[in-house]
């Protein structure tokens, strides 16, 4: 998910029975300086099936809120139980990078790229990767990850000829 989609995620869009996260909104910066919710980039409304491990973590998070439950999956008392801003996600990632001694550039969006690359290397069809990422077309996914797709094809061919 994009950072704005994570920031806008509400509990009503988490289905624990089907292990599905429904991407319906994204958090965007207002021209007046605040945050507002809107449609995801390229109107990429979609459902994402996630692992049981991910759902267990979300259940634990929801239970930890107790009676302070917010409509947002990720909220805090500092935000008065409203959505956490996308800038805060980026700031927290920076803090964790510093704690572990990471000095190279690494963004929240890089996590998304890593997930997509891992799916491609695992042989997930490009159309499925494209849908999961919410790209406007398979062509966008292909152009972004062509190096990984070509690398996978070369590896498969090497296995066949070996």
C-alpha cells in the first residue's frame, strides 16, 4: 500500500474473516496545509489479501486500543485518535533507520517496491502484482519492474538450459 493509503485505512475496511484489506481512501495534503481523505491514486480502489500473520498483528493492535478505539487502524492519542499524518510515518521511519544505523536512502515507498520485487521474483503473474499495487495498468507495473521481470526470465532460462 502507498503511505497515504495506510494512513487512511479504517477498521471497517479490514475483514478478519477473509484476511482482506480494502483500499478505499488515501490521505492527501490539503492546499491549505491540512490532511484530507480522497480516492487512491489512479482511483485504485482494491482489495488486498494478506497473510494470517498480518491479520493477527492487526487483531492485537485493535485489542490494544481497548476503549480508545479509533475508526482508523493507525492512530494515536497525539492525533486525538484521528489518522496519523503521512509526514509522521516518514518521520518515524527515519527514526528507526537512525536507530539501526542505516545511512543509505530508504523511504516508505521502498517497502512497497521491495514487496513488488519479491512477488515478481516468486513468479507471481505481473497482472496480479499490478492489481495488488493498484497501478493504472499492467504497462505501468511492467515499466517500473522490467529489470526484475527480465532478470526472472533469464534465471528461468538458465535453469532450463542447465
